[in-house]
C-alpha cells in the first residue's frame, strides 16, 4: 500500500504542476492582451492639443523597464520560483510597460511620418522583447513531468543501478529496460521511483538548471531594446536627416561601382597578341573575380564618355544631398510643437524627393553596363532634374541659409544638361544603325 501511496503522491504533484502552469498561462495571456490592445489604440497620431512629452522621459522609464526585467531574471537564479512570485513580478512589469506605452504616445505630438515610424519601431521592439521574456519564463515552469520521465530513464542506466540496493533494482540493465518499456510493469516502476527518489530529484534539478539558462538571454534582449531608445531620434529634423543620410550612403555605393567601369582594352600587337590570347582563354578559369571584372572592360569610347558623365552627375547629386542635410540641420532650433504641419510637411516632401533621386541614380548606374540603355538614362536624367526643381521649391518654403544648396543645384543642372545632350547625340547616331538592321532582316 505504501507504494501505491507514493504513486498517488507523484500524480498529485504532476496535477498541481499542470494547474499552476495553466494559471500562469492565463495570467500572462491577460497581460499580453491588455498590452496589445493598448498598443493598437495608441497606434495613431495623438491630437495636437495634447502636451508633447520629451523623449528623455521615455528613456528614463525605459531604464526602469530594463531594471524590472533584471528582477524578473533574478527570480530564476536560485531554486524554482513560486507561482505567486512570478505572478506578482508579471503584474508589476506589465503595469510599468503600459505606462511606458502611454508616455511614448505623448512624444508623437507634432511628429511627422518619419519620426512617428522611428518612435513606433523602438517602442514595439521593447514590447516584443518583453513578450518573449515572459513567454519563456512561463514555459520554463512547465518542465516537471517531462523532466521526471527523463530522469527515470537515466536512473535505470547501468551506471546508476550499481549503487542501488538489491531489493530495489535488479542489476541486469536489460531487464530494467524491458520493465520500463512494457506497460504491465507500471507498479514496479512506481517502486523504483519511490525507492530512488533522491536520484530523480538530482535529475530534476539538472533539468531545471538547463531550462533556466534560457532566461538571461531574454533579459538581455530587453536591455538592448531599452538601450536602443537612447539612439532613437527625438525630433522631425533628426529623423528626416538620418533618412536622407541613408539615401546618400546608397548613392556612394552606386558611385563606387560606376568608377570601377573601364574602357575595353586595346588590341595587343605582334608577339603580345598570342600571349594575350592565351591569357584570355585561361583567365575565366582562374578565379570567380575575373567574371565580375569582365563586365567593366567592354565599354567603347563613346560608352565610356557616357559613364564618365554619369559619374559626374552622381558625384554632384551627392553634393546637393550633403548641402541639403546641412540646411535641414540648421533648422533644428526652429522646430517646436507650435510650427505644426507647416514646418514638418516640407521636410517630409524633401525626404521623398531625395529618395526619388536615389532611385534614379540606381537606374542610371544599372544602365551604364553594356549594352548601354540611352533612352532609359535620358529618362533618369530628366527625373533627377525634376527632383532638383522640387527640392528648390521646398527649401524656399523654409527659413534658413540655403545659398550653398542652391549653388550645388546649379552645378548639378549644368552636368545634367551636358549628359542629356550627349545621350541625345548617341541616340541619333544609333538610330540609323537600328533602321539598317530592320531593313536587312
């Protein structure tokens, strides 16, 4: 009867563990739903009549969220935490997280689409990392029954059976394995559990230790998300300036590739011709880099002239972008909540124009590889010219020193006109050749 009592006690502990995990899951689900609903409600522009919250206040509360995440992680440094401890910590954390959401919403007053997007992404990262931390925490509480089965199978291994009394476990390891597999020996297995509870307890602790190792990395992700709040732009000018800088970085990459374009090599003469022919035959097999290099070595003199003009256009476009960034940065002292859309909207339009110029620069770079697409390049040049006109209109709508910007625009226009003229000449020369091909076919 003692053995049956031990089995019943084990089943009761399993049931208690299952109930506790279900309770924690329900509590966590309630908190997650509340935060999710709050996040959805606040996912819209606040009324302009609201008082704007300084981003520094969000950073400070983010530090408190980070510290509370540390407290949540500390619960797993010792023995398995009690359910009540986990629930209390969960409640404290998510109440603080909800306050964090409400406070961050106040920083969106007067924010344009770019700044709004930056704030939203940073706040969402904190929320997502918090969700992962507590989901992992609750998941780690539900490993009791699985760990018990694993530790039982380990207790029946040959290494462990040598230390057990004869009355408890047979010395034949194969017999033990059979008893474990065959369902009809369930009562005997219960005897092993009762007699060898110390071994099982040791294995349970080992399994719990493995599970709790997953908690610190989750706490670390919350730390990183909260720390990233310090790098989030707090003004429209900063957010838009960074976005335009990204456009400039992409343009630099295109410019670097353009400068790698080279004219076709001159034909070798006399003795050199045979040697060059051998090198040409063996070159592509030497390395993968040779294939990439061949792309830039097939430009005719006419195509190379177009490529050089394109390099000049992109270089001068970068100068325009840099001067625009300087101009926007100089407006930093003018930004305040009272300016409203009259101040933010021109900046947003300038960003879109910069992004459009980046797309046209990409198109220009792609068209330079042979056979060059003169018509497509002419279209790109015309669009860049139109973008520059739009930029000047928007800059005129803003206060600030813009002389250097307008000078850069003038220099770019001169290069655009020169390149457009050369492209039209190339199209004019190419048109009779295309007509002759059509007639001959």
